[in-house]
């Protein structure tokens, strides 16, 4: 059926995962693309063997590993080390794939392969929805929104726009498909990061020159529940990881695209929307220095963005409070 039908390794990091792990594994086993392997990495779960017991029910169908606790990045990296497949696909233990997730990505990959492109330098993402602990849909993008994202990704010449708006596209980590050689060239997940390991990796892949492809279909369900790390500690855009990420991103834009006014406006607006006011001010000041005549319009945009950010921040606080109940 395919000229190129590589093995895909679905890596599932698991920590105290007995609540949802079986559902994740079932969704991986249900893939319509058959050339896959499923790797479950137990990240030192302190649950009296409950996570192991779930995994053992799938003996012969998955590859199972245990390690000392080191965080999700270390579990993902262990999975990458153990991969037999050429391509890496991430599936969190509490998330779900649609049956055609891998097949749709392999189809697009083959279209590029037939055109003689170096597919190993491409990274593939898909649309996603958010569901609650009972798999009830909480938020789902429209078909129009998904198509708009795909068109925007296809139309940009380089990845600088993705870097300038780091949270606008906000690709779900479990929607990825990445060739193993990319990790060898640009590095895998940063094991020092607890919350931004996915954003950090995408940033390094963008600035490393990988070509981004987006499939405008919902092929992943990301589960939101009270025991998630980001929910249990209270997700915030203000912590040392966020400080590192936002400043590094702006520094990269200044160093590599110092004359691109639009990029700094895009970055500034995105920063304001996430209440990163210092970085937004810095980006707008840089944009103003490039075009002094735009001073008034930049000030008006700044006021509008900050007002919107305060409203969104309040809404997020209410949402997280409800999630903890």
C-alpha cells in the first residue's frame, strides 16, 4: 500500500498510571497502521505495583520497561533509547489516539516521500480535543480552525513565525511524529524541565530547521483531570521554566531576525496574551525602534492585549479551581 512503511514506536511514559493506562494502550493497539510497536516506560510509580499490573495484562503486545523516577522527560528518553522503530510517537498514559492517527501521518509522509523530499527532517502534528476523566469533550476546535492552522503552516517559508508565537499553535505533544534521527541531531527531551518539555523540544526542532506539517483532523484526545502535574501544582506562565523559555525565544528572534518588525509584534502580542508583560514590552520596544512611526498603534495594541490577558488569566484561575474539585 505504501512505498515507505516504516515502523513507528509509540512511547507511553507511565507514572501512577493504573487509572488510565489500559485505555491508552488499547487506543494504541487499535491503530489501523500495523507496523508499530508500543513501549511503556514505568517511571518509578510508587503505587505498589498497580501500574505494572496493568502493563502485564498486555504481555506479548507491548514492550515494558521500569526505571527509577526521573520525570516524564526521562521516561520518554528511555523509550526513545529502546525504540526499534524509525519514527517516534508520544502517547501520555492518560491520553488517547483515534484509530487512524498513525495511518494519516504515514499517508502524508508517503506523499512527501514520493516527491523526493527528505522526510526524516519533517515533524508531523495533528489536531486534538480536550476531554475530561470520563472522556466527555471539553473543548474541540472546528474544522475551519484546523484548516486555517494547516494553511498557515503550509504558507510560511520558515519556522520563525512558529517561534514568534510559541503558544498560538500549541500543538498537542501526543499528536507528534518525529524521526529518531532528529533526536540524535538536536537532542531529545530536557530532563530538567517538568512542565515545558514539549514546548522546549518543539522550539529546538523549529530553530534546528525541521519542516513542520499539520494534519487538520482531530486524531488525539488529551485528557484533563485533577491529578495531572500541571493541574495539581496550578499551571502558570510565571515560573523559572517559563522565564527561560520566553527570554530564550525573544533572544533568538533578535539574534536571527533583527530587522523583521512583524515578528516582534507577533511575539509581543503572544507574550501579553500569556501575561508575560516584561517580554511583551521588550518586543514592542524593539519593534518601535525598527519603525518609529508605529508608536501609537503599538501602544494601542499593547493596551488591548493586556486587557485581554487579564480576562483570560481570570478565566484560567476559575477553570483550574473547578478542575481541582
